[in-house]
């Protein structure tokens, strides 16, 4: 695989070891191990047994370090663990941006199409939504209309790539989402990037939720995306019932799931097999791609 981004910084174990040794000498003797990840913003390494090191791959992700620190500090009690920010590192050793050390959370990333705990996921979404702390606007907590142009261009691009893909079906899903009534309630806390790789399962239970830089206040529809990027036709109704999604919110959630998939698949199809496979799964679940 090549780099995911044209402006991606070269990061390897030796660099992480130099950064840790230079700024946190108390951890200098801990082993540094690269972690396989479907993430697109950070390179992630395990530090010893109970920490992870997260380094932005590009300058665009560098501001997320401070943002995620603030967000994690604003979260109340939730029914699944969230990482704690243990330390913030500074640019050094040829690495140009801030970086972070987080606490380690046990669990294995969820896999799309498996029996995921739909009701537990709904409980987590509702508990987060009930948070009363102030927060920033969520990355996907806005209306869908500003994404309309990008989504339509991505649908057109994807239809030219040779992927098995029903552009007409995708446009129908997208149009229904755009036409759905907008959220008129107060902004809610949302994660807005509940990808399977951000959901850690342990013994079949939801144990932890990662990657909080996109979180904040907005339309709760964006936290329905796991209905299509993780769950199945069998488990999806239980999630919808438990989270209490009305028709309009459900339609907007479908729109966010579609937009993410059609934008991600052409961009990552040759560089990130985890993201590409998930995008294909979403399109299949939405009826825009034949089942394998």
C-alpha cells in the first residue's frame, strides 16, 4: 500500500522512540509497537502495556490533538470507556506537529456484518446525547446540504471507477436524506465518527470508544451511521428502536452513511483496505451495491 495522503509525514517506530525518549524519559524503556489501524488521521503505536501514542499524519490533523484533549475532558460518565489524555508531546526530532499519549483501552475493533451489540451501542449514543456540558460544533453535526456537492461528485466519480455500484439508487438515498425535515431540537452531543474501528468489543460487549476529535454538539442523526457501517438487516431494527430514531432522523443518518462511503471509497480504495471494505459494506447495506 502507498501513503493515504499526498502530504503525509513519514512516521515509523524509530521516530516514535526518539520522540518519547526526548520528551518523556520516564517511558524511554517501554517498548513501542505499531498498531494495525484503519484510521486515516493518526498513526497509532502502543507504548508499553497501558498507553498509545497518536501522531497526526498530516498538518490538517494536527489541530485535533488539542481539540480531542478538550472534548475528552468535557465528557461525563458513559457506559463504555473512553481514553484519557496522558500527555501531549511537542514537535521534535524532525516531526513537525503536536502529538498525544493516551491511555490504552482493552478490546478488539468491531467488524462490519458481525453480531455487534446493537442495544448497547444505542445506550452509548443516548448517554452521550444526554451530556449537558458545552462543546464545539461536531464535525458531522450540521445539516446535509453543505455536503451535497461533494456527495454528488463522489457518486459520479465512483460510477466511473469500475466498482459494482448503482448510482441511481445512491442518488435516491441521498435525495431522501436531503428532503427529510431538519433537526429542530437543541444541539446534542454526538461522536460523529462511529466507525467499527473506533468501537472496541470485549467478550461481545461494547467496552470502549476511540477517536473523539470529531465529537461535539449537533444533529443526532450522524450517530446513526453504525446502523449501516456496522450492523446488519437483522440487528438494525433493534438499534433504531433502542435509540428512538424517527423517520426524518433515520433518513438523515442514512444520508451521512452514504456520503461517507461514496467519498471514502474512491479516495482510499488502493491505500486503506479497512476503510474501503467498510465503504463497500455500507453501500451494500443501503442497496447501492450488490451483495458479494
